[in-house]
């Protein structure tokens, strides 16, 4: 039974194009959402299906006409897929300007992929004061206007409902994360599929599937594995997860942008649902692309690792991701101070050979099990 | 002029002392005083701020805060040959060598607190503005942690639209006053509207003179060597809110005008070709990059810096809009149009693009933008790989080949035109 559910997660995670075509065949319009955060609730409420566009593991060719080699491969592969028509049929892509590389993606997109509209989402970094919340709201209004041009209709009542749908999904994802901490028998690859599939299914469907999965999980597994916390932007490479599994590592918590960072903050209950969504963004934190001079994220990693009895932290660095590269130094120091072993592995969407990652994680495992 | 080409540069004549009334002397003094004044202030126990290059200087100047500019410091360190050494210090701390070299140098300085190639006063507060990049946010967050001092963040987001929206003006204005109040509270300072008005007057005066001086490249031959701008720019970064800056920039303008009238130029060889240079200078290889052009009679007559410090405004809102419109904060179309204007106004025949390993934002849509500029202006475009401060990312051989290629196309174009 549970294997059926796990297979469903895997199928959705592994075949975004099939998912997209399924929705388009149902007469639905697709709006792509780029990393790291976008107002999916708005897109959903206006009748579109938001689908995550975090690129794919592939060789880059056409993207090189636009990007120099030293920009992260997530963004480069999003453009590559766009140019190669892998997203054909999508109505638009929403790209936030949360890091320098993302800023340039939107600018290139306009010329490289002319049949999928670029919708910018400009978030403030001083997001907590009233003027920051007002600016977030103005950014949302801009997204709404662009979606209206594509035939969407904005209705505050519908947004209220969508906010609830997303909050419910957040809640179930947090429960999944917690449950998995006690289930070493669920592999890293399976865990990755559960999180990744969320980007290619409607939130209603994904929530339902997660509920099924949780109901089927049963008693906590007894396997003796090495508990680790994983941190980074994206950890969906099959080879990477294969290595975690080969090393007998059990991910008991993640600080991964494409995974749990998405689900930590809910939309608060307020009369004005758009204002509420802006307040949600103000409340978000613990992330390398959200300004906070105190970097609470660093302590969050240490505390979570302790809470979940992790033996170590693995930082999965997406090559050329400067926001994460700056934070890494602070994470490393905090882990050292807390006597928490830490490993750094570098990944890239163009990577074919994972020997370096394997060697690093082997050494780390040996150190932890000594 | 032809004799000068043949004269090998290695035969060094004793340097004539600079005329203290010359722009070069005045600008050089302002730039070096900028560091010394902050060091002196620190000694006297007055607070010092480290400030990002496009932070509204109107704030620290009005409040009387002493300032130092880490980008400016890093450029100086790199130009004097210590870029690699400092980068390695940061890398040993765990900073990836993919991170902007200015940030690496600055973080290394925060650790060592000395670098004979360019010392600065240690800060009591950090004034960060991300209108040039978000890398700045992460860099200053880490400085704040490393040094245990407060950081004031003025967020000016990248604008995907051509015009600055009212929502953005409101957002940035809110932060502007918040920043002022935070600094007042931190250091017991007092905002003074009259002082503010005076500072904005200085800033506008310096900006106007800078814009006009750089615009003198409209003449053929240009009355100046564009590499001058890369040096003089330091004053626009660090001192545009000071009275001396406007005065010195006006001297520069006067000299350029006189050069034109007398048929002279600081580009001391025959000007055979005129190009626009795109990107930050390769500070560790300033001489090599300059010579590669000069030896071929190529004058870099303009760069986006000619437009970058146009902080000339008539109201508070206009000032905010100016800070929202600095080069790295604007979309491709607006960036492109500004450059097309510079190319056309200054009779540019070719575009040389520095693909700067340090700067993701600047390099990230440069390929598409320069294609569009080349097409619109009907000029050849060539790029080379480099880095503003980490010498490991530049190859002189590649630079030379690329410049030679550009030169040949410009020559062919010229011949075709003349034929
Ligand atoms: S991986 Fe890093 S650099 Fe790339 S888009 Fe995400 S945050 Fe930006
Ligand atoms: S070089 Fe680029 S990344 Fe570095 S500080 Fe300047 S604008 Fe930012």
C-alpha cells in the first residue's frame, strides 16, 4: 500500500512534463514559479495551476548564449528548458528578484523565450515594517495585473480559500517532515520525491496524497541509520540521494530551500487576504535570500539538529550560489562551536560524476561512526 | 604625436610634481583624504561607517558621520597587487572563491584589520544599500556578525520595469527616514534640514560637473583618456556630498574643455579608434588592459560610469528615484538605452565587454544586452574574461587576442566607410 503511494510521488516528481500535459488537457492554464518564493496562493486563486520551475539535471547549451559559466546551474537550466520548449504551453513564469542571478534570469527570459510571459515579483528585503508590507502588496498587485492579462480573474474570496489550501498543505508537509524523522526506512530518494512532487501537483492533490502516506506510515521504523540534517537550496539529484542511502544516512530534518523552507510560515487569518499574504512574507525568515542581520537560520540548524538527535549536518552547496556561500561560513562556525560535525558537498545541475560527493560523505560517515 | 607612440614607456622620466591647481591633484587628494579623514575621526573617538558605493551619501554627510567605502578600499588593494593575498585569507575562513572579490577582500580585512596596501578606519556601523547587488546584503550581514556592529539596510530592489513606481519611492523613502532615525539613536546625532539641503546641493553640483566632464568625449579626438574616469570615479563614490568634490570636478571639466580647444588630450597617442568599455576595471591589470588599447590607438572614450553618478535632482522624490535608477538596479531595456545613448553621443566604434567573474548581476544579462547595443549602433562587440580584483581570473593573452580582433573589425569598418 505505502509503496503505491511512494510510487505516485515518484512518478509526479520524475515527470513534470506529463503532469503539465495532464493539467493542460483538463483545460487548465499553467503558470511556472521560479525559485525561491513566489505568491503561489494568488496564482492558484486566479484559476491557474502553479508549477515549480527549478530547472533539471542536464547539459547546458543554449543557455550559454545568455549566461556566463559562473552563474548557478539551477537558473541556467531553467532558461535552457525554456529555450528548448520543455515548458511549452505554459502561460507565464513568475520570477522573484531574491538573488542577483534570479534578477538576470527574468531579463534574459524576455528575449530567449518569447512565448511564455515573464512576470516579475519584486519582494522587499525590509519586509517587516509597514512600508515593507505595503511594498510586498504592491508587488502582488503587479502579479495580479499581469495574470489578468492572461485571462485570470482576481477575487478576494477566492484568495481566502487558496490561502487555506496552501496553509493546509504547509501543515501536512510539516507533519511529513516530522514523521520522516522517526522513519529511517523511508529512503532519502523517497523523501526527495515526496517534496519534489509538490511542485508538479495541485496542492489539493498533494495534500491528499501526503495524508494517505501519513496514514500508511505506521509504527516508527527500527533501522539503525545515521541521523543527519541536510541544508542547501536543492537536493533532488538522484545520485546525491543514492549516496545518502548507500551511506546509511537518514535525513531527520532539512533546511533545504526547495523542501521545508517553503512550508514553515502560514498565511495568517485576516480580513484582507492579500494583506494577509504580504504579512506571511514579512513573517518568513531563516533563509539565505531573506535579509536578517542576525542570521537566525544558523542557530536554527544547530537547534534542529540537536532536537532531532542528528549526528551531523551536511551542507549541499549549489555551485555558484553566493547567498548560500556567505551563510556557509557562519553555519560552519556555529556547528564547530556546538560540537556538531559538518560536511560540505558541492553539487551542480550539470554534474555527471558524483565521486567527489561520495568520497566526502564516505569520510563523513566514517568519522561519525568511529 | 606619432613620436610618442614610438617612445618606449619603460624609459622613465623623473615625475614632475603635480600642479596643486590641477584636477588630477585635487581629485587625488580628495580620494586619499577620504581614507585619512575617517582614520583621524576614529582616533578622536567619532563614529565611522562603512558604506556601500551607492548608498545615499546624503545620510552620513548630513549627520556628520565619518565614512569609508569598502568597494573603494578593495579596488585600491587590488590595484596595488594585494588582491590575491587578501582573497586567500577569506578563502581560508571558508569563503568560496566564487564570491565577489571585493567582498572577499573586505571580509579578509575585517579579520586582519590591516592591509598596508590600503588601510581604513574600522567601522562602528555598516550602511548597506543593495541597489547595485544583493551580494552586498550577504557581505554586510557577515561583516556585521564578524565585527559585532549594527548594520543599517536600505533596500532598493532591482526594478524590472522601465520607470520607478510610486510604490518603490514610498518604500525607499520610508527606509531612508528609518535609517536616519536609527543613526540618530545609535550615536546621538541630529538630523538638520539645512545641512541636508547643503549636502544635496554639493552632491548635485559634483554630479552635474561629472556628467558634463565625461560628456566632453563627444569631441573627436576626445580630450581625455577614458581610463582617467576609472580613477576619478573614486571621488564620485566617496565624496560626492562634499563641497571640494564639486569644485574639483568643475576643474576637470574646465581642463577637458581647454584640452579640446588646444587640440590636446590626456590620451597621449593618436586616437585611431573609439570604444566603450563595459564593466568594472580589472584593477590588478589596469596597466596591461590600458596599454593593450593605447598601443593600438584605441581610446576608451566612455563607460556606463559616465552616467552612473548622475545624482542631480530637484526634490526628495527625485533623489530617491535617482538612487533607484543606478546601473545595476535597472532592467535590460533601460540599461541598454543608456549605453546606446553613450555610444551615439560619443561616436563609439566598438564595444569591449569585461565579463567579470566577481559580478553575477553585471555579467548575467550582458551577452543579450551587448548584442542589442551592437545591432542598434552597428558596432562590433567583443568580450574578455576577467575579474575586478582577483588576479587569478584574467589572462593577458586572451585579452590581447580579443582586443586585436576588435581592432581589426573597427579598422575594416573604417576602410569600408572611407572607400
Ligand atoms: S541557487 Fe542560489 S544563486 Fe541560484 S537562484 Fe537559487 S539562490 Fe540564487
Ligand atoms: S562587483 Fe558586483 S557583486 Fe561585487 S559588490 Fe560590486 S556590484 Fe556587487
